[in-house]
């Protein structure tokens, strides 16, 4: 019997992520830890390829820097999402205007996924629905007050909480329902606090492979 030809070393190397047939998506987050970890966990839960879904912190921690990064790096993607908060940022509206005035924005390729006052509103919606506004009080910012509300349900939570999606995964459908309710409430009343569009991005990622 003829001996098999030895396999080359390259045969045994781990293959990189393979691009699949659905959209290429870039998600640029203002936050360095919580938001990227949440979307990374979600990507894994929905078995989305890393070749199709790229999650980045960008080059800065304010809304305009997030949008600039998305405009520079998003040309080769089918859809690009900028995830940022109002939370006291002076250039929040400037970032929204920059998206609206861009070619990518006008084509619907670039979208803002905003939260008021902060991303933690989306975390809180995993545990229940509320329209109560969050405002600065004493030495605590509005976002600090949201985190306090999360602590009622998840005492260990903080803004750099590791494995956040794994803790919240059983409640994602609840959060989606609550996000839809809150968006409808905001539309009906004109209220902007609290508010979030994160449920829209979660639905996009959930349905990519359908």
C-alpha cells in the first residue's frame, strides 16, 4: 500500500473566520468595554462569523470621534452602526448631524444607535420596562443613576463588567419587547429620557442569517 503524502504544516493551521453570504456589518462603539463585550457575546450566541461582523471601539470616546471612525473605516461594509450615548456629551447632536449629512447616512448605510442617558438603559430593559427619566443628582451623573437601578437586579454590574451578554442572554427577548415599548412611548409623548435604539441593532444582528 502506498504511503500517504505527509500533510504540510499549513494544513494544521487554524483557519481564520470565513465570510458568509449575509451582510458585512461594522459596529463602532463609544464605550471601550461593556458595549463591545455585549455585541461580541451576541455575535457568538447567534453564530455570526467574525468575517462578517466587526466590532470596534474606534479612536475616541465621544460621539463625533465614533462617527468619524465609522466614516473612515466603513466604506467596505454593507451596514455601519455608531453606538453612542447622550450622557453629557457636548457634540451629541453634531454627531447625529454628521451622519445625516454624509453620503453613507443618506443611503441608509450608516446609522446612529443612541441611548439617553447611556447604554445602560438597554441593560436595564433586560429586567423590566419603565419610562421614569434619569437625571443628575448631587455627585451622581444620570448614567450613575441608571447603574444604581441595574444594581437592584444585578448587584455586581459596573461599566466595565465582563461577560455582560452571558449574564443577560436569557432576558434578551424581554429587552427587545421593552425596547419596542419604550420607542413607541417616546414617539407618542416626545419624551427623550430614557431612550435607546439598541434593540434595533440587536434585531438586525438576530435576523442577519434569515
